[in-house]
C-alpha cells in the first residue's frame, strides 16, 4: 500500500516538472511571452459576444422598442416586420438559432446596416422564398391537416448553415 502511494506521488511530481519544463520551453521559444514589446504583438482576434451585442442593441433602442422597425433601424429591407423589439427577437431566435450562427454571419458588429456580407442578401432572398411558399404555395396543397401550414428557416436548416441535405434513410 505504501509503495502505491509513493508511486502516485512520484507520478504527480514528474508531471509537475514536465508541465513546468514545457512552459519554460514554450516561453523560451517566444510562443508564450508576457515580456514582449506590445507594439510588435499582433492582437488576438476578439470573439463575438452575441449576448452582449444584443444587450447593447436593446439599450440603444430603449424607449423605441415598440416603434416601427423601419424608423428605428437603418437599411431594414425584409417585409413584414412590426416593431424594433420584434426585429431583435426574430434575428436572435429565428435566424441565428435556425441556422446555428451568430449575428456576424450576416452583419458587421456595430455596423448592422452595412452590406459587406453576401449572406445578408442571401437571407433576404431566402425570406422572400419563405413568404412565397407560405402565402401562395402551401394553401394550394390539398390534404394538409393544418389550416395555416407554414415553413420557416428551421424547416430546412435544422440549426445548420446549409440546409439539411443528408437525411438518414427511412427505417
């Protein structure tokens, strides 16, 4: 029993020295260094924080949440939006979750109105396709058991950027 305890302690000591040695080696090769000149370091890319961005947007529109989205936001082109509050909820829940992305998939943070990313226009066209299906096509399919059948982003995307194409075989 004493022998097993001594072996465990020896392994812990060896691992501690190994980690210390790796840290020193890494540091000596400049891979990790706290004492380098900050002007020569490339800043690490900042990770987008969707919750913080949404909180900031909500703060920016505070008091205007129930106004028409078209008067609160710049360059809003999707049809059917009602209030500014609805736009934020639809973007966060409808688009981001349905496609498994965050705001940066279509937008440049803090420059929400810019048209830099092609995914923004693709989303607009996909939304128009969705409207056509829901408003014109589904109502003509006989035998559907729903009075108002609809499709939305999740119908095809299932939380993925690309629509689900490889479905499992039927059992």
